[in-house]
């Protein structure tokens, strides 16, 4: 039953016939009453599962990647929400991360990955790339690298590199005994601070055995 305020011409709350009345931020409004559809169709369940998986992935990248490289460019929403929205459809049928995931997005010319290997006995990683200056890249652009375990959905390596765009090679170590088949490398360039801060799209590559 609806409750009418301030007489018959005033705002009201609840359902009156086919109309629902409510108040939002001090503004009275009315809308037609709609019977909710079934919220548990297979497609809806799949989408909720993907959303949960991508939200979990974003949470693991929040401090290192999303806050510094997505938040500055998010408009009327958080970088977290933009990351989830832009990447949710990149998950496969098992909600596994693919190379199509965008670790960063922007207008700076991206680098191009040319090789990536992992030695499971020593934990040594080697990643090479082409500087690809394009229209606005600079040799001194900074590079960020994420090596991701697509099966466990965990970042194995998340670092701002000492190497710059023209450095062209990363040599470092991570844990031993991992499966290179599960590992994806993501790299992207960035430059500047404040209003001059600019980021490039990430490039990605499945890692090979050393």
C-alpha cells in the first residue's frame, strides 16, 4: 500500500495501482511498477561469475597497477571499476586470464614485446622488447612489468623497471618450480606527473621455457 504525503498532489511512497512512488535526494518521483525478471538465468549466472572473478583479479592489482595507472584517467567512476568493465570480457570460459587483458590503456605509444622466457630451475626471467617510439614515445619513458599466473590469478612479478623504453631487456628472478605455460607477461610505458602524466596500452605475451 502506498503512503501519500502533503495531500493528493504531494509525493508518495510505495505502490499505488500500477505506479511506484519514491524519493531520491529530496526529489519525489514516480515510475511504473515492473515485476523483476528471473535473476538466475544461465547467462546471468555466467556474467556474475565473470564479474566476481575479474573483481578478484583487480583487487590483486589494486595498489600496484590500478590506483597509479588507471585512477588518474577514470571519469565519474573509480579506476577499479573501469578496469573490471574493460576487461571482464577478456576472461575465457573458465574465467582464466588471457593475453587480451589490458593491464594499462592510454595514448602513449606502446612498447612491443619480442620475447619472454622463464627457467623453472633457477627462477630466471628474461623479457625483451622493441622501443617502438611511434608518434610520441621517448627513449627515457619508464616501463612497468607484470608477470601473471593465469591459472592462480596471482601476479608473480609486479615491478617498475630500472630499464627504460630503450633498455630493451629485463633480466631478473622470481620463484623456482613454476609452470611457464601459466605465465603471461604484460608491459606498458608511462611518462610524466600530474597533468602531464601519460600511459601507453600494455603489450602482452605468453611466456616460453628457457
